[in-house]
C-alpha cells in the first residue's frame, strides 16, 4: 500500500494497472524470479521496455552476461 501511495502522485493509476496486468501475463511475470508488488512499483517497472518481459524476466544486462558465457 505504501509503494502504491508513493507512485500515485506522478503516475496515472490506470497506466500502472494496465502495465501490471500485461506484466503478470508475460513470461517475466510468470517466472520464478518475478518481483513482488512493492519492488515492482518502486522500480517503476510499468516504464520497462515490454520486450524485456517476453524474455522470461531477463533484463539486458542478464542477456549480455549469458551471451558472454557462451
């Protein structure tokens, strides 16, 4: 609740809700390492590049590390 109240002054609630639904239905949202609600809100994850959600939660840094490992 505190995290929600912190982001509302500068963000439209419907924007956050729509992004949260999209994230929850994505591979990243269904992954084992899915962030909880407060970290997701505090991290402004609704502003993420939606393509990153389709990679199972891996961000660009994680992908680069995986590529370097091969």
